[in-house]
C-alpha cells in the first residue's frame, strides 16, 4: 500500500478520513488565505508578520495560536517527499481553493517529486447530491477518495503560478487565466468569484455585498442572525465561514436596519442596490486580498474587466 500524506482543509473531516482506514499521515490546513494580505513564501518572516497582524486585528487570533494551529502543521510538509503520494482534500469554493493553491505552491517550491491527487467536493455517480466533504456520509467520502483526481504537472504548475499572481499587485493577470483548462473543475468559477470581490465601478460594492442587499429585498429576514444564515447559505462560490461573513455584514451596516419584525434596506441600501449612487469613497479601506489593496482596483460588471485606479 502506498504511503500517503493527506493535506486536509480544516479539522471537520479529519476524523472521517481516519474512519476510512486508508492509512497515511494527516496535515490539517488551518488558514484562510482568501482574506487579508499574504506573501507567496509560506512560513517566511514576511508571511508570518502579515498574517499574524491581520488575524489578530480582525479575528483576535494570537501569534502563539497561529504558531500552534498552522505553522506547526506547515512544517510537517517539509518531509512530504518521504511519502509515495500526496492527497489533497479541498472543497469547491474560493476559501478552499486559495488555500489549495498555496499548499501546492509550497510543495513545488520544495521540489515535489511524488504524485499528487485531489479529492474535491462534487456530485459523483451514485450520489444523490453535491455536499461539502465534511457532510458526506462515509460511503460517499470513500467514493470520492476512490475517484480522486490525478493532478498532472501542468496542473501543479498552473496552481503554483496562480498563487504567485495572487500575491502580486495586479489582479488583471489572474483574470487572464480564468479560462485556462485544468483538472481543477471549480478553479475558473473560484477565480471569477475572486475578481468580483473588487468594488463595482458603478456602486462601490462588490458582488457578495450586493447579493446580501438582494437577499434582504427578496426574503423575509427577521433578525441579524437570520440575515447571517441567509448570507452564508446563498453566498455562491466564496465559502466564507460565520466570522468572515459577519465582518462583511458589519461593513454593510449603513445599508440595512431592523424595521419592526424584519430587516429592511435603508435609503442608502436602496441606492446601492439600484446603482443610483456610488459608495466607493464611503466604503474604501486599507484591506488586502493577497498582494492587492482591494480599493486600488474596480470591477466593471458590463465588460468583466478589472480597472486600476
């Protein structure tokens, strides 16, 4: 039996993989590189400084917790060439895919010499519906593992290139690669979702933010917790967790309010949704997506182009 190294995105499926009794060592990836500033070399002084500052300021995660939860796991990847193959377990969303690109680039920088396989959440033959890996019955998770995707050298090189471009100050380069063919079935959709995280040139809100305002107008949402639930359920390819989505809602608090027994848009929210006023200057902040200051670029929804300010 091949000696395997399993890299899994988060703790949720760790026990399930152990229950499959497929052997090998598990490295748990506990990062959220789709948000905040990053540097391409994982574990470097620059990378650690950027990530610990961002996570402490926005999620109250201490440097010690970061060391214990992520950096210690990352160090285990140094010895991956002592295994016969690497198996990546990542979901279909942007949150997971950015982490996956970073993990692959890290392996490539350390001279990967073993086969790499991908287990990704998708609907397979014989399964009733697509679920995230952590929610699959054990027999379906085993089915995913048996049908794991063998990644070619071209796939690995593309993943490495995309991670490096994510850390540059030019999202236009990423956009040009959206239609590239790879064995990553959901990569193009995730890249599109990422590009649409930049503020819309007409309203100043990005696609995720505008979608939240739409949810308020098309559903009877009775509380802020209710709104959080809807925002999580109908977020598309982003894969944000509770705390990430709450940050988005906090940023948008001028656009909605509690009106009686339901959440409703404020006049500003109606203007933003209708596109009659641009809120770019109101919303502008100094936050990053990878190597890019978010508000240094605009997304043009008509042409799907990224415009540099």
